């Protein structure tokens, strides 16, 4: 009965949430720096250590070094981890502890703007970190093709999928204890989604299950882009991530509305 | 003074209902608020005041009935309505990590106000809230009264036509309350419509031109504070205290000496025209209370009369 003439995915006003987060975080440069260093350390450790032990792996038709194989997986993982922090941990605090959004909703902003604004913020951070990660890949010789630059939008797309799903998930978190569940989901994703080894090593049925994992789709997409080996399947992978993002954002906005403006 | 008679109406509700699942928080209320008026919602906790406020501030959607703010439907024109009002919520919900100044400036950005305009306006508002010296402090370090004034300053950043205050002075000491009231009078003089919820009857008597008394999600009375008192209560009240257990038994004994007798757990109230006179007749009848107090009727008495309960437990 209540007809709504509000945009389903937020409006331009959502950018004010980005601005708000910028003001709130601008003094916390250490947190930003850690976001740059974490992936760098991963790459370094793998490049120096594992690379020599593991040897070459097949990607598409070609044989590549382990570091080249694993770097896009690390990039996807880094995008996922960043998204989890920016969509679950921080918004949970603002949603249920500090009640930041309650004050915001007394202004022209709508709940959809709040959800979309958090997405802008997460994507901007993801874009920054991904850029530095890709520079590291190139510097350490882990990138074999100039197409590696396409990993940048690819990583942002990965962040979009995880941020939106995370925002929806954030609304179900009841207390800090529930964050263990987040780890319970992200850790196996991180370990088994074809990030460290090809999923062809799994029995076929298990491989089929793993291929549903958004992190697998993201890692496979980024790997194709990093090595410059394109196929049509990649469009499907990108489409999967976009669809996940839109569904997540839609659900997040609905849940935000139910919680904030019952 | 009433809202009718061709004056500019800023808020009008007819049969307004708010349900949360099976629970009905607001059960069909009607009210009309005129521009420049200072209008109160008085009632105990859980009466439905905050739910009503959230609908009037176009934050939560009515479940049934009609509501019009500035002549607009909040279901459709939410952002536009919210752009023209200021809201002071019950819990300040300030940005604790940001400075006092940034709390106002950032809030202004939500209204799409340019930074240049905001810098100027923030200076004025800091002055209004007497917080100029604390402009660069973190909000966490402010006292309760300062936080409240900052919340009001923040709510004024868009130069609202209507300011909605939910329990503005709950938890403040008397000095902080009076300072806040004085700032609210000033706004009223400038023509800002004030909508105030409170469970303090002295606050309602001080601030409101007109008010409604809410209980259990409905409006049980409406009028100017003085009108309500004259209409629903006697001129004076004689408060008598006996031994705790004796109160219930005193009702019938005291009934002949007053227009009406209310028995509360800690005292007995006699509604009378002349308190001192009534006390003399009580004494003359051989009744000896432990203590006696004569006072004027207040909104508290109106509320007690209408609902059979006290306002503040």
C-alpha cells in the first residue's frame, strides 16, 4: 500500500556517506598503510619461498611460475578481505553500536543511499589497494602480460561482489561474537577457492562445488587477465560477480530499511 | 490559541497508525500543527510519542491513516520533507570520532549545502550553542548538556522550518535544562515551529503553546497547558502523607473534603479549590496527616486524572 518513489539502489546523495567516512578515517593513516603492506608481504613471501619449491603450473595452455599463478589469487583474496572489513565490521559498528545511520536518516538521505555510500567507500579503498598490489606484481616480475592492468577493474569488481553480499550479511550480525562466523566463511573460501592451487586437483564433483565460490570466480577471472589469456568464460565470471553484487545490495538495502526505519 | 482559522498548517495527521508486527504503538491519532507554534506530545515512556515523531520527521512510514507535512506526503516526498526539518533525537547519536565543528559541517553536507556556506553557518551555530571554545574538541570529551546543545545546533544547520525535539532535556541537570529552554525560546521567537516530546510536565508547561497528552498509543486530551489544567483538574491540590499502609483506607475518609481524591503509593492527593481551607477542614475532622503540602494543579494531575497513572514513575 505504501507506494515508494525512491530509487531502489540509492541516489547521488550516497556520496555524502563516502565523505563522512573520509572525515572519520582521515586521521587513521596507519590502518590505510596496513592495507598496502599486507598483500605486499604475501607476494614477497610467495615469490621468495614457495615459488622455488613448487615450480611451474599450467594456466590455460601455458606453463607459468607459481608466483604468476598465485598472485591473481592473492589479489582476489585481498579484495575479499578488504570488502569484509568495509562491509561487515565497520558498518556493523555504525549500524548497531554508534547509531551513526540513525542521525543520517533524519536528513534527505535514504537507507538505500546509506548502503550505496558504504559500497562507494569500500570500492574506493579496494581500488587503491588493488592498484598498489598490481604495481607490486609488476615490480616482482609476477605479471607476464601488459593486460595485467585489467586486473585493476577486475579487483574492484571482486570487491563489489563481496562488499554488497557483506553489507547484507552485516545486518544479520547480532554481536561481536558473530564475527567468528565471518571467519568461518572467509577462511575456507581463501584456502580452497583455487587461490593456492588449481581446482583441477579436486575430484570433479568437489570442483563443481568450489566453482560456485565467488572467490574462485574472481581468482580465475583475474588470472586470465593477469596472463592475458582471454576466453568467453570470463564474461560469465564477471557477470556472476555483478549479479552477486546487485543481489547483495538489494538485500542489504531492504535489511537496512527493516532495521533502521521499521 | 488553536491551529484552525486559516493559519498555515505544517503538520496534519488523521487516524495515524504505526504497527510493529502485531504491536500497535500508535493507534489512530489526529493532530494539526500550525506554523510558528510550539507543540508538545506529553506522555509516559511507551505512550507512542517517539513512534509518532519518527513518522512526522518522515523517517518511518505510517502503517495506516493520513499524514501530511508541509502539505506533502512523507511516503512520496521523504527527502524533500527531511530537507526542511531538523531533528534532535533522544540519544544524541553524534559522531564521536569527529570534532564538534565537523559534526555540524558534515551533517550540513547531507543537505547538499556547499562547504563555504557551511563554514559560515557553523560559526554562527557554535556561537548559538555556546560551544565556540570547544569547536575543535572531540565530541567524546563534552558534557551531557554540551552534547545536547551540539545536537540542537546540528539540527539547525539546514535552517529548518520545523524543529522536532524528542525528550530534549532528559538526563540534564537543572542549569543545563534552563540554558537549553532559553535557546528554544529564541528559536520560537525566530518563527521556527517546535515539536517537543517530553515526560516532564514542567517542561511542557514552559515550552508548549499547545499539547496533546498521549497514553497507550492514543491521544487522551488536547489543548493549551493552562486550559487542560483548568478543564481536567481543580485549582489547587492538597498532598497528604500518612503511614504507608494507611493510604488505601484514607480514600473514603477524605472523600467528603475534596472534589476528588487520588490515592498514590506514597501520598494522597485532594483536588480542591482552596488547599489551606481544605487542610483546616481535614484537621477539624480529627484527621492528622504526617505531612501536608498545598500546591497549584499541574499537567501531572491532568495526566493522573485522564489515565489513572502518574507520568514519571
